C-alpha cells in the first residue's frame, strides 16, 4: 500500500514548518510539499487558485499511489501518527472529510460569504481581498435541484482513495472552483453527492485538531 501526502505553499504564503516523519505499518509514505520552485507561478493564475491544482489533482501530479492525504499549508503534521489517524478513518469509504465546525449547509456558507463581502455589514477586508468578483450566484444555480442541502465540509485536510469515481469528483471540483467560486467548500458537498462518493465525516473541530495544528503566524 502506498500513500502520498501533499501540500502546497505557493508565493511563500505560510511559514515553512518542518513536518514530523509519518509512519504507518505496511504503508509506504511519500510527502510532496509544492513550492514556487517545484510548481512555478503561472502568470495568469493567482497562487491561491494555483494551489487548488495539487489539492484536486494530486493523483496526477504525484501519480502511482493507492491513496492521498491533502493538508493545507496553514497546517502541519507535527505528530508521527497524524497520517495514520486519517488512514484508519478511511476503511470502507471513498473519502475522509471534516464536518465544517461553524456552518451546516452550502446555503449557510454562501450567506456567510455574502455578509463578509458587504462593507456595510462587515468591516474586515479579509474575504473581500480574496473573493471580490467571484460568481456565487452562478455557483448556487449550478447545483442540481434534486440535491438536498444538508451538510458542509471543511476542506482544510482530506483523505481519498485513488479510484475512477473519486477522480471524476475531483475533476468536477476543480471545474466548479475555477468556473464559479474559489471557496471550494461551496461545491464540495454537492459534488460528493453527485458522484455518489461514500464519506467518513470527522466531527472533530478542524480548527483545533491535534493531528493538523495551525502553523500560520
């Protein structure tokens, strides 16, 4: 069994923190942390969007593995059993995803983004700097009317098996993220449903998870 652990810190957005070597009995582990040196900047693409490529196409960029663990560059694997914790959750499912700790549906996430984008309602420019001009209404309209909006995942870290079904879901995830809205959490629950992927939902708070602590300054 072979596992690839992937992350991407483009434009040196986060501090480069050394990860602890990961071990899982019977599993060969390779770590690939993309930087501007290994994945040079694309002039017509923001670093944030470019980082979504290894996030959604790790199986192409680091081929030949049975399963993959994505970890955002704002987090670190600082325990030797972190990868094993994810791996053990993945038995019998296609994906392992965190439940979003603050919101429960795509609609709630969209309302949150709209409120943060409105200068009359929120003073901080954090989301406005990142997402002005994104097509949130078009994103919502692209969702199948038969989809029941009853969950939301946090995409900070996730585990998946390299199967044709999961690849199709990830391709579609890239399409939605690049075509409509760069907040990839908006599309993820719908696409998991659309492609009939089975999921183990982690109810642990992704923002305070001991296995992927925050390393951002």
